[in-house]
C-alpha cells in the first residue's frame, strides 16, 4: 500500500498564542487581536494596528483559515464562521488524528498560518526571534503526543541571523525535521548575503531542509496605515 504524506498542512494558531508563549519582556508588543464594535478583529503588532488586507477584513481572512467544510454548506468568504478560532478546539490533535485516519493520510508536515503574515510587520530583530521561539515551543507541545504522525515545521527569521541559527539548532535537537523561512528581502539583502551564512551553516550541520514561501507587499485598508506581506500565491 502506498504511503500518503501531507507535506503542506497548516496549523490555525490560537489568537492568543504569542500572549501566552512569548517571553514577558516582549508581551506588550507581540501579535494579538482585539474585537472591534462592528465584529471585525484588529491585529495589533509592535504598536501597529491593522483591520485587514486590501479589500478583505481580518474577520473574513480568519474565516477562510477555518472554513473547511463550510463552503460545502453554501457559505463563502463573507460568511465563513471563524468561531472555531476562539474555542481552542483546533488545538485538539487527537481529533486531527481522526481526520488523518479517515482520509488515509499517514502523517503531516504542519506549517503556521498566522506566522505567514506577521514577519513583515516586525522590524526589531529580537522581537522577530522571540515570535519564532514562542510559535515553535507551542507547535512542539501540540505535536508531542503524536510524534510519529505530526511533524511541525519550525519558523526562523532572517531578521536575526544569530538567533535564527541558535533556534535552528534547538529545533533540530527537539526532533524538528524542517524549518520555514520567509523568502523576502531583509533590509534589501538577498538570501545569498553573507550575513545569513550562519543560518545556512546551521541548517547544513543539522541536515535540516529549509522551506521558502515567496511574498509580496500589498496595502492594507486605508485605516491601518501600514503594509503587510502576504504569500504571492494569494495575490
């Protein structure tokens, strides 16, 4: 019988992940969400506040992230129910195992979802590294009970090469098999810039594959006043 491995699955991280897991000195600046009077959700990150991306509100985008099965019920982008995000039910990994068994999938490599969006909004290298450590610690905890089925993909940021190399080594010791790196210029530097050599050296030493997701910059809503990076495939 052939083996089926889902090589590009995703977590939907709880919205309070970074408030719970980031080091205390970064907590006031970390990624978090607040409900707006109109039902939308503001994303707060390092003093910046965004209400959506382009023409889509954060509520609509969060609904897409948990919209599995809702399209079949006749719902769409403007009506997907994001309630599952707020119940922590998506952290039920035993339930996820049941889904894998039902679909005949042996294992999953699991990437972040919110982790795809925050990095361009952080300029402080230490804050970026702290966000990565917090996510990675949470992801390892989520998969600890099913290490033979779930393989979380770690997140490291090139904004802080030294910390990225250290985190990569920590993840390798913890059994992580791959890391995710945002394929976007950092201060105008290409991925081949010598400043990033310690990261590639650590990855080579650990025999750790590095997955890159291409990014583009699009303006957010006029009320937000900043730009956010989103995967190019979503543009």
